[in-house]
């Protein structure tokens, strides 16, 4: 049984709340925002309070927080209030140190493109430049900003509609889809920690069926309470849209693979071995075969 420490944010200092939230809600994508003020001063700064919230219309939202030191507003926020445009650049690992450098609290008017050594490229539909090194960039019109508070650390939602999307050709498959495994993604963790999303870290999970899955609750109790199967295994089984028929179970019982196991005189050993085989089938994406084997084990007496 898990034990918990429960914390009430209202009883903690803001810095502690900030640290807990940013270390727990991870990994977070990074919005590398380029903006410009009414006088033409360019700013470039990263924000990890960021995500996509709509595809039609295409909406990205990021949140520049008030300074925890002096409660001042970020230059990015004041810029989009003056010129309601932003380019949201997506970073990859080869530029992560330059991105980090750009987060330095330089004085108003200092161009972080220059400080970080990154290349400004002229945008097509908005005034702020995009980052030439970024594998992906979104030219956006800022619809509105929504302040979430007036105290240090309070966020300010910047709701940005995507007008144009730029993808480096190296990031696309031949059919025009994004080549997820070809981009050296970076995500924000807590404190000074980041995550590098390498191809070997990626995995796929079958999406829920268009035909509604049976759910874990429809699995036999012996399967739900298995000492072999994991929660992920059960979730995969619950995604199947039907249980095997008795005829399919009987056919599986006769298979050469299961016969030696079923001849074991010890029932608990038989069940555990069948569950282990079912787990191996799941690893090979033979989900229905796995469930059929598990139902064979459920009928052992």
C-alpha cells in the first residue's frame, strides 16, 4: 500500500510550491518565443508553461510568469501587449544551451538572438523573426492575454493562433508527416534538469478501438489479480473489443505450446507459467492470443 505526504499550497511559501509543481509536472514542452516591441526591439525567451490547445482553429498557449524576485512582467509579455504577434519556435538538443543562455534576464532592448548566437530569419506573416536553427516554428497572431494573478509567480496566458507553420525538411517523412524519430527533442524538467528524448526512448501504445474495448473489469478476477501481469498489461487487454469464445479457448488448450504446461501437476505453477507466456505474447503485440491463454489459465481446476 502506498503512503503519501500531503501538502497544502496555501500553507507553503511560493518558492516551494513553484519547485514542487515544476518538478512534478514533467516533461514539459518548451515554447521558444520570439517577439518584438513597438520600438522594434526583438526579444527571444523560452517558456515551459506551454502546449497546444486546439487544432481548428490552431491555438498554442504559453504563460510568461511574473518574476518571483521583483514581480515584474517578462519582456515577452509586454512585447505581445504592444505588438500582438509571436513566433513560437520548437527547440532540439543541438541548440538547447543557446536556448538556456537566452533565458538570462537581460535588460529591456537587449536582443537575445545576438547574445545566444542564434540566427534570426524573416517571418512571412508576422514581424518577429523566427529562429533559423529551430526544426519547427509557428508564426502566430496573439488573440488575447489572460492574467492569472498579480503576485510574484503568477502566470499570464498568451493565447496565440497559428498563421503559418515551418518545418525543416529533415523533420518530415516522404508523405509529409512529422518524422518523430528524426528529431532530437528536448523537454523541461524541474530545477536545472532537462530531458533528451532519444529514439530509443520512444514507444507506441495502440489507440483505443473505434469499437469500444471490453475494459479491465470484464477480465476474470484471476487475470485482474495476477502476480505476473502489470497494470500496462491489463490496460492492453482491456482495449480488446471482445472476449475469446469457448471454442477459441479450447483450441488454444490443444496447442503444442501449452500442452507441457497444462500437464504440470501443480496448479499455481501452471497458472503462473501461462500468465508469463501471455505476457510474452503481449510484448509481441499478440493481444488476443494473450487473452485467450489467460482464459485457458482461468479454467484450470
